[in-house]
C-alpha cells in the first residue's frame, strides 16, 4: 500500500532518539561531505502550496534521504525509494466519496528559496534533534542538515512535516552524529 499514492514509498515509522540513531545514524553521518543536488517537496497543485504530509526528499550526490513525520513523534527515514523526476502529477483521494478531498500532487525541487540556496553546497554535519519543550511532543526527533550557507531541519509540525531554517531553537537537545556509531 502506497503513502499518498507516492510510487515506491513505504514509510518505516520509528520513535525516539535511540531507535533513529541505531537504524539510520551511520548512513546519515555518511552523507557529510556530499553536496545537496535537490530538495524535493510534494506540491498541492490546486492550492499551490507545499503538501507537508508527504516526505521531504534530499538528494546528496545520488544518495537520497526521505524524511517524514506523523502524529506527535513518529519519524520515518527511508533511502532511495522515490523517483520524484519520474513520477508525473497524480491524484490522491477518493473522488467518489463526498467526505474525501482529492489532491492533485506533483514533486517540486524549486518550491522553497531557502532550499534552493543550499543546492550544490557540501553537507557539513547531520544532527538528530530531540524536542524537550515540556509538552506532549517531548521526545520527537527532527533531522537537521548543516551547510556552509545555512541549515534545514525537517521536524514534526503536529502530524505533518515542518521545515525550519537556521540554528535549532532552545526547545531542542542537539545530538551530533559521531564519526563512529556502534
């Protein structure tokens, strides 16, 4: 079963820092030094806005990491499963049911100027950020990518993805990924 009709994409939901580090820490750390080629966002063509429920795709010289959030603390990180350039616009939703909205979706790599500005820059660091703001989202893990000219963090925006640019806020505990992860 596909997620929002995205060909090849099957999220693998994790919770917490330990699970995320164990499953993806080494591979995320291996991205350091690679340049960002594209940052793909799922776009709602009718509303002309980012469809934040879909994964954020970051292509680092051919190694694509796919980051997705849902609920308060579910995080999925997958690798190289989506071909955004090979999937034309598509519909998602039940057109025959009056309670369902039909979304017309397509991938865009030029949707956010902040992401376009990071293109061709080498990744300097990856950090896992653990939310500790004293509310029900405590323990949520965000993935943060630092470049010479800026930073993008893919975090949980309450059951969808959120993009944050700049240094992490004070509610985050920063967990840099070490050179060696056991």
